[in-house]
């Protein structure tokens, strides 16, 4: 979770007080920084990702996200270098419902 800090004008990674949060969206990699112990009992957790990271195990709703092989994009690696990827596979098309 990334928490905005007004006093420094930037952000600091980590978990602060999450009490009172009603809905928490977790996007992909989360490194287990947030657990159910950090959240109120009535908080709804929505996980969006492609690899089922730690957040998927505590989520009430899990939504699929495209993996890097399924999209063309530009990323910045941990060294700060831009890397470009091209789509290697197509996303699966939804099947028509037959009513069976």
C-alpha cells in the first residue's frame, strides 16, 4: 500500500493506519504488506492481478489482470531503465453462453 504524506510532498511505501477503510483495491504485487489484521472486519478487499500474489489470498473479490505477455507496454525496471514489451499471446476471448 502506498500512503500519501502531505508533510513531505511525496509518498512513503508501507502501511499506515488502515482503520476506517471500507474498500481496498490491491493491484498486483503487494509483498504481503497488508494483512486482514490491518483491516476492519467490514472492509471489502478487491485484488486485481495476474499472478495471485499475497493479496489474492485475503481478497473478497479477485479480478483478472493481463500479464506482461498479454499486452504491449513500457515498464521501468528496478535500475530505473525503461523496458518495452510487445504482446506475445492473445487474451482469451469469452465463450458464448449456451444456456446449459
